C-alpha cells in the first residue's frame, strides 16, 4: 500500500512539473494570443460590415436614382434598401423574388404587382371634394381602390436599364382608369459619375414626389404637395442628367427638363378641368416655341452620417416653367427637405428605428387676367410644410404622426379654389406588417380649413406585394 501511494505521489509530481514546464506555458500563451487575435479580427470585420451597411443606407436615403434590378426595389417609406442581384436567383421562387418573363444573355425583364385597398369614413360627405386632394388618396366613404401597379424592369443591354409602371385604379363610380405612370430608360456605365434618364418619370423634386404610393408612410398625400405639385405629383415626359460628386460626403446634383403640359404638371401648362380652367381662370393651350416653354426641375442633395447610428439628408429643389393662364404667365416652385434616421447597432430586421421627414414648399403662380370670370392678373403665392415621424417600436409594428400646414396670400378666386386658403391637418397612424409582403394601416385625420371648417376621417388601408417590388422591412 505504501509503495502504491508513493508511486501515485511521484506521478502527480511529474505531471505537475510537466504542466508548469516552459513549453506548456508557451503553448498556453500562444493559444491566448490566437484567441485574442481572432476576436479582434471578428470585431473589425463586424465594424466594416456595419460601416458598409450605413454607407449603403445613406446613399439610398439620399435618393440616388437606381433602377431596380433583381429584386426591383427603391427605398420604401420605412427606409428598407435591399441589395440588388445581377440576375434571377438560383433558388426556389418566393413572393419577394422577381418573375423573369424574358431573358437573353445579360438582358432580362422582371414583373411585379402591388395593390392598395382603402376603407373608411369621413364626416365630409364627399372627402375627395375638399379633403383628400391627392389622386391616390382614400377618396370616398366605404371602399375604394386608389392604386394598383404592374411594374416592369430589367436590363436592356450592357449600357441601359429600363423601368415601366402601369397603374390601374377605380374612380368614384368604380370605373377603371389606366395610367402609364412611369416608363424610362436609364444609363448604367457613363463616365464621370454621370447618369442619364429619359422617358416619362417622376421629377426629382423633394422626397415624396419620387415615391410610389405603396412607399408612403401615410395613406394620403401631404397637403402642400397636392397644392403645389398637383394631385398626381410632378411627372411628365422628359430627360434628366445627374452627377454624383467625387467626395467622401454623398452629394448629388440633377437637372430634369420636361414637356410641362397636362395635369401631371399641375401648376404649369395645365388646361385644368373642362369648364373650370385653373384657379378659376380659362386656360389657352400653347405649343412650345423654344427652350423657355419647357419645365425645368433642378435638385441638389447631400447626406452625412451624424454618428455611427444616425444619418441626415438635406436637399433643395425647384421647378420653373410657363403656365396656360396667359401668354407670358409663369410658375415657380421652391422646396427644401430634411430626412433623419436613427437605427441602433442592436437592430434586427430593421427594428427598432426612428425616422423624421420634413418638406417645406413655396409657390409663385403668375395668374393671368380673365375678363369673362371677372378675375384680374395677380400673383398667387402658396406656402406650406409637413413634418412626420415614424417609429418602428417593435418588429412588425410602426407608429407615425404627421402635422401639416398650408396657406397663401388672398386671391380673387380663393372662396371657390380648394387648392388655396389656410388649412392644417394632424394625422396619427399605426401600421402592422403581417409579413414582408403585406401591411395593414389605420390612420385618423383631423382636418381644419377656411372653406370647410373642421372634419374628421378614419382610413383603413391594406396592401399586398407580389413579385419584383421591394418587400417591406420586417
């Protein structure tokens, strides 16, 4: 027994001596160093991933024009910026994937579908008459379908991409109306950070004008946008050149030149409604005689990262062109916009987040005289602002609050012009996303205006997406 104990003690001493030998200590030190190096590299890689993600979001938030490829996406009202792929994905198709109809080499075409369905009630018997002035707003008590879209996009060849947006909607009598909202060609490889766009498209004025209704954070158009840019927004056939400055801070300048005729150029060569004209005045159509009769839309935007988790975009826009109330009458619109977004590093699937968006606009409309209507020549000036905050407080849930104000100088036809006079509106809303491809929104509007007093409205909006449209953040 004593011999056995002595053997055990001897072996233990030998093992202890081996464990504390210089070679073992060196191995332990090397292991610790490798672990520390690995953890340091892992942290650095994570930092680089987060930095690249922030830069991508900053560029997308700044409104850099990108034709969706695969899947076709633009930044939505919640700020989601999915990455584009070079072609159809090599995986089983899902509702968020493109439906590729045609493919030949590097050329392909995708198709997507989006629908907005509205239901609600208002104290105003006809909400569209004075309250809901946007063409894609909830327009009547009960049920309405203000917007469904078929979106086509793809690569034409190595030099161009194309996009088309065909819109279907039901009017107040449930008659189907069809619009070619956008159809344009866009370059992909010009030198000098230049990009050209040609066709019919939404003008790069401010933030919301370039967004389709399914991207909006609220169910209706801000008052000052409908008043100045028109119920359908500012869009027309034309061309646009954009230049991305080669600086560390995102800065982009663009100039759009448009035909400027029709209701989609509301304050310009717009004949107005039959028998009503524009701002109570008869209009006279005229063909362009030179460059001065076209519509010009310049814009300058810049974006900076305030902190690791905050991005700020600032932009200024303008629109200049003739209007049809007189031979030498012109319209000028000026706008400024801000967009700020906060998203913490712990965000998962984009939540939580807070985004704040504000636009202010000023319009000077040189109205011509109309002797038959008893209206003199005068300058009609309108101004206004909207400011909205949306808060993604938990996955699938987003709360929003929007405040608006619009006013103008007194005009001879103010009493009858629903697009003028003092007005303000407050709109709280909550949106639930059952999945990436659908949403349910409940919104209340408190409206007060000189022409109609105080009105209340409640709108329920349902949306679904299929195909190549960008999915919601989820």
